[in-house]
């Protein structure tokens, strides 16, 4: 791919032009190109408000989109809420991605806020392929398509952000199922992060033209979208994306963001198989009711122990546990997350309901208004693992993540040495392809945090996970939280008791936190 001349520069803040953003291939945000809309939108506590806002329909955020149906964004700016004027000209910008399952998302046809659609067709249906159960089907045509909220356990963060007075930007993104006319996969890794970065660069290049404060971009996302949000936060201004961003024709501007919200991030993929077996390895599988191969489980678990020890992570906020290893991790999770989460849940119940819950869940002892239980008790309570084994790099290449690491006309590839060695599809090499190590860096926030200690990362982190979410190990989110905490960043990490995948139980608290950290 030859060099591409950008037609919009970061310094181009002239403001007199009203050119479209894509008609001439430029990345100039036309602030006059909006429609005014009024909608009733419920806030985080469920109260409806009449919101009048400017809606800027889809516009490309790169000059050379390989697919402008996905590489475009919409912007919503509150003007009045319940008749009261809102000045959002310098408000924080909530960048709400709609990514799920590493599949494509689009805002091309959106006519208002919170209409981003996740495209779940053509996912393939291997046994390891994620069917995000927390994602209610929605939108038209059933399927898995739904708004930004649909990927977030019925919570539409884009709408909630708008009614909270923020500028809301919803980007579409390429995803793993996309192929061009020659059958080439063009939405696999690292397309999703390249696109999110390009969207951020577009906003920053349009500083002064685009409504809101581009120095206060807060990213949100759930599951694969949570992973992408965390990666966006961790990798700000990293040079390793430069060739991809140049090829797409991204604006020449910073892609650093201010704060990161990540719900149940499905990240650190190359280590997630080991973590999964360490966490859920003894539980029967949801689909078959059968326990997985315990020899494989043991091998993967020992990989996790080695990996975890190598991270040198200390428990959050000066925890008494010191370095967290496979040995003390269960106790750390119990003390810092699981018991407090159960305690909060039970304390909020009326006494009679609490008693009923405790009678049905005898693994919990209610002592001095606190829930006490063991790791084994907790595991038995969760009861089932969602995924087969290995959970992410399937021996038969059937996992969604195998597709995420597809390349060229090859739909699915191995990305761990262990699964490549144990491949059952008749691969000749039994090794990962030579480009895989670089792709893993491009996709893993832990690389940017632990190896690079990236100074341009976001410094504020909101991380959430349901305690019954077996889409990945609990350690994935907890390690992410420790990584940023140990670097000195501010992190708010908590678990929702008895909640499954892609749930969001405290969006009101999230927006309170956003106001605090951006204030
Ligand atoms: C998602 C769920 C998964 O189990 C997975 O492996 C990847 C992504 C999701 O819900 O986005």
C-alpha cells in the first residue's frame, strides 16, 4: 500500500469550512450537518427525560475505508434535557463501542443515539464459538443484532450517557466475519483496535469543531467490546499500530483516551486458556454436562501458574496478599471481590428474601452481616463452565478467537503454541504462523501495560464482571485491574453477584465516576 496523503491535519481547526467529511475524502467534521431530534430517554435510575439533541449521522473516520459501512461514526450532542439548556460544548465525550464477540458493528443506518448494531451473522458455529448469552437479541430480524445497549445486558450506555449530558460518539468497527470479494478476511485482528483508534484520532483532529472535550474521551465496551475498550485505553499513541492506521487513512492525531470503562473484558487471549482451566477447569461443561479432559486441564493450569508468577502483580490498593500467584489467587478473589459482592447483594435484600436465598445457598454463611464462603463452595454454586476446552484457542479451530486471528483467506488460525501442537485439523506445521506474536501484542492491553508501561495510557479505569460469567476466567479482569493499579492508575473494579456475561448493574455509579474523574 502506497503512502496516503491526509487531507485533514490535527492543526486544521479553521472552522470556516463546512465541507462534508467524506465527499472529498477529508476528515473534517462538518458541525452543521446534523438533524435535531427529541426523544424520551430513561436515565440510569429509570426516570424518563425529554432529550433534545443534535444527531450527526454516520461519517467516515478514515480517508481510505476498506469498508465505510463499518468505519464510520455517529455523534449525539444534548441540547436540552426536560426543556433546560445543556451546554455540552466542552463536555466529556463518551465513546461507546458496540463490539461483541469480535464481530463487526455498524452505525451506518443509525438515525439516533444508541442504535449501533452488532452483526452476528456469519459467525460460524463451532463448539467453541461464543454465543454471547448475555446479549439479548434485539433490533430487527431477531438475530443477535441490537443497539449499543444490547451488548451491555439491556443497558444502553450511549443513551444513558446522552441523558447524563455527555457528548456521545458511537463508532462502527470491522469484525472477524468480514470478507471481501476475493474471500480475504479484512476485519480480523487488529482491525477492531485500528478502527477504534482511528475514531479517536478523528475526534482529536477535529478539536474545536467536534462538540465536546477531546481531552476527556471516556471509552466504554462490553465483553469483546470491553477488551477493545481496555486495549484502547492501554495502547494510547503506541507506534505499533502506525502502519495500519496509515493504510486506513486515519487522521494524524493522538489516539490516547482519558478514561476506560470495560465490562467483562474478554482479553489477554493467549493466556486465557490456562486461566480458564485454573478457574473453571473442574466444572462440567454447560452444553454437555460433562467434565473436560483433566489432563489437558492440568497442563493448561500449569501454564497459567507460570504465566501468573511471571507477571509480578500485587493485589489491588496495597492488598495484604502481596504478589498474586496461582496459589493465593482464589483467596485474593474471595476476599477482594467475591465475598464483598455477595455481601452487598445480600445486604440490599429485605431480610425475608435474604433468608430464603441463604436457605437455598447453604454454601454461604451470613456472619456479622457478611457473606462467608469458600472457593470450592463458590465454584459449586456457579456449577457449569460455558466453554469447551481449550476455551479460546480450540484444537479444532472452532472458537471465535481462532477466527479473530484469521489472515488472508484463512478463516481461523491457532494463536498459542500449545493448541497449535495439539491441532486436530491436519495442519502441517503444528506451530503458530510467524506473524502471530506481533498480532498478539496488537491485541493485548497487558503488553502495553506491563511490557511498555505506556505513558500515554488512560489513567482511570472502571472494570466490572459478573460472578457467574464463565465466558473467561475471573483472573483476566482482576489482572487487568492489578496491572493498572500497580502502575499507579486509579481503578474501580468490582464484581456483580450472581450475574452472568455482559451484565451492567451499576450504570448510575459509572456515570458518577465519569463525572468525578473528568471533573
Ligand atoms: C464475547 C464472548 C466470548 O465468550 C468470547 O470468547 C469473545 C467475545 C462477547 O460476548 O463479546
